[in-house]
């Protein structure tokens, strides 16, 4: 038996002010989107902002529904919005931020598995990586250079 480790390359920023200027703006947009989330059940608000190659920014936030699991995460709202409205644009970066109405979140929260899979599909479709920056309400921001850094043994169309 051979054992191997999967390591995730990442960068850690201590504050939003340490991010490149365009990513600071992207994270600010994600924070604004977070506040418009529809989260009456979990009271856990998530905001996402995608940067497109044209410079456009596409927003998303979580949308809950009493008939669980009919809601949709912020990351998928944003990426599906981009896919529907800007189908030929390349997604270059994604900023994600969360806030709980029940407690302070000061650690970076990565996308859920379903969002990772959806984002990976778009990254493969466009044949270029999507940088992902994620954080809590406050605290460190983590950056990965590609969705595949978060989904290293991902499933894709080549298996179908």
C-alpha cells in the first residue's frame, strides 16, 4: 500500500487591506451582497462576488427556503448568474464572506462541497483557474489559486 498526502497551496492575508486593490473591491461587494442574503432560517448570511475578465462584477448571496434543501448558496447564485448573463466571459476571481446573526465568525469559511463542484465545472469549461478568496465576517482571508485546490480529487465530464 502506498500512502500519499494531498496538500493545498494557499495564501493567508491578515486583513482585507492587505489584498490587491481590485480584490479589496471584490470583497467589499461580497460583504454588501452578504447583507442582502435571504437567510431567515439559518441566520447565516453568505455573500459572493465574481470578477469577470471584462471587469464586470457579478453578485450572489444565499437564498433559503422553508422546504430544505430548496435554497441555494451564494457561490452558486453568483456563478449561475454569470453563466446565464455573461456566458462567454471568463471568471477570474471569487470573493466569499459570511456572517452569522447568532455568533461572531472570525475564521475563513470555504465553499461547501456542492459549490466546489459547480465552480469546478465552470473552471474546466473556461480552461483557466478561478482564484478564490474567502473569509468570515472578520479575520484572516484565505486565497487559493484554483477551485481544484479545494477539490483535488474532483469529478468531471471525462468520467461520463
